[in-house]
């Protein structure tokens, strides 16, 4: 015969679960209490029992082995449900415990006297009992109950100490993990490597079945790193199918929500029916970085079965991991911006001399043939003097815009000097580079600038053995081209002058 279940049973079970006491190994502190109460009350059996929804489980026993019995067999059930001490002088004569007396020894035949007091929390919830049993019929009075009540408080103190120790250990471990995550920000790693290391740090601190670093875009997702439990491994193909190919609404939800912890996945508005059927109960994602909701690097987690809601410490650790990787991503972005600035001409947006030197070094290391052109923009001084320096800057930009080509890299070396680099050999490079320069010259002249360009081209290894020699050869050829153009202009000017003189003589004779 069992006691009616009270309305506070759910609250009581929650409090019991928080203690994390059920099915734990023996502990000396609790064993000493049962030994003490047995000696003080002169009984053969004493136990500290905890009661979950279906069974009574002994944390500590004196005189009998630890174990569990169905809740209906246990006199302690009446103590827990009633919340008060209970004395039974002779269980054999009490109809409530007929089932108990039919149980195997030592719980059943031969036992007569039972006394138990509740193990109560500060909120008055009974988690279990401290109880004693005797083969003899005993008349326990208030003195015995007072002794047991005092020792029951010691049991609860022991539970509180155990809980505090667990909390301190958890706090210490969490602090250690947070420290390790913070140190990731100081290490020279790529953002992807940082995220992977964060996952490895967290894998022993979190409960998960699938843990992945993903890159999400509006057209799909990619898993960069992932960790799985045995259950997660069993469902890995399904996880890839459903999560790597998210429906548009689900994908948009993730892209637009930087952090989401889902405690009850089956009721999530974008839940997958297949994942629900597989047993997914919790999920979470945290953005590491995102840009205009078009791409997101995400830490994603999935849990199967009844694991409970995401704990506060789990959320804290995951958010700390996301922050660490986000800092590294930002730092990497800043470094890339600085590197681009250090390699870019601020006026034209072309690469600068340092960028050219680096590109030539890479080409030399690869051993590939290449062609380089040195260009001098003639007419800059005239434009600056007649139209102003703003027009001179505009001329430099307009000329630079025309040097862009898929196969060619363009650089401004300073002043009115440019360079072009063609990395696909020398046979077709010379003609392509000269064509680009001619197009740029024609463009600026058409735009009204009195300017043109002198160009020198050299290839490696066709014209020179290395980059330094190629630049020197191209520079020499550029100046030779400049002299040729100057000489051509002088000849043309002389011819014009001669023609004008002849015309003047004819006019004079005619007059």
C-alpha cells in the first residue's frame, strides 16, 4: 500500500536531481552517520535513503548491502510523502506494509520495528530518509526521534558540503576553461584553427552528440570541423543531410540570430521532422562572425535524448568560446586591412612598390616565367602646371583604371611611374602589356589630358636571369623608348617648323 503522491512531487524530484546524489559511489561521511545512529540507538540496521519517482535507493547502509527497492515496498515512502517522522513498532501488524514483510531478507521477514525521519531541504522538500530497522519490537520515543532528527540535519549538512564542493570544482574547472579560451586570443593562429582549438577545449566540459564549426551562406552550409559522440556518429549522415541543407526559413533564422539555445527542439518553429524522429532534444548555435546576414561562421551543437535544458555554465562557456574566436577574426580582419594598406597605393588603389617586390619574389620562388613592364607617364608636369594638382591626381587615377586586366597585375611605383606584371610567360606577355599601356594612353588623351606613356618590357628568363635584372632592363628600355619618342617629337616639330617657314616664304613671294 503506497502513500498518495503530493502536489509538490515534481518540485521535490527537481530538488533531488540538483543534488546529483542518486547512484553515486559510497562516501565515508554518509557511512559514518549510519554507523553512528546504529550504535547510539542499538539497532542492527541503519540507512540513508533517497527516493526518486520509482524507487528507494540507499546511499549508505549499516548492517545491510546498499541497493534499491521499488518505492511501493518502502516504509520510507510514507516519511517522504508525509514529510514527518514515522515510527512503526511492529510492521507485521500494520496492513500498510504487507508487501514489505513479503520481501526477501533483510528488508522483509523478521523485521519488526521501523523508525525514519525525513531528509528535508531548506524549502521543506523531503528528498529521502534516515531510518533504522530492528528484528525486535521496540518502543521508540521522542529521545530516539530527536537523535535521528539531529543526525538527519548532519546528513543534509553533508549534502550541502558535497554540493558546495561540487560547485567549487565546477567553478574552478569553468574558470580554467575560460582561461584556456582567453589564451586562444593571444596565440598566432588562423580563425579556423582557433575555433577548432576552442571546440577541443570544450569537448570535455559540454554534453553534446554533435558539435561543429560551420560556414553558412544563403545557398548552403559547409562543416569545417566536427566532433561527435557515439550516438551522434550513428546519425551523422542524417545530421549532414538536414543541417547542411537547411530549408530557406531555417537557414535565414540562423543567419539573422547570432545566438540561440533551443531547450526543446521538437517544438522549435523550424525543427526538422527527421531530426525529431531521430531523438534530437536540444540544439544551439553561436555566430563567430557574420557580414550583412550573407555569411556566418557558426558553432553548432545537437543533443539527443533527455539531457535537460542548456545549463548556465554551458551557455557561458560557449559564449566565451564564440567571443574568443570573434576577437581573433576581428584581429585577423584588421591585420588583413593593414596588410592591404601597406601594399596598396592610396591614390590609385593599385599595388605599390612593396607589393611588386613581393609578387616578384613569389614568381621567382615558383620558377615560372614572367614579363614585367615599367611605364613612365609623360605630361604630368604640364598638367599640374596648367590644370592644377587635382587634375594631375585625376590623370594618375584615370590612367591606372585602364591598366586593369584579368591576367595582369598593375602597380604604381610612385610619382608618374607604373609597373605591370604578367605571370603567364613571356611569349604573349610583351604584346599584351604594350596594348594595355597604349589603351590607357589613348583613354587619357581622349579625356583631354595632354599626356602619353613611355614603356619598357623585359621577361624572365628570356631577357633577364632574375627580377632585379628584369626591372633594370625594362627601366633601360623605358628610357630608350622615352628618348625615341622625344626624338620623334623633335623631328616632327622640326618638319612642322620647316613647313611653316616654307609657307611664309611662299606667302612673301606671292605678295
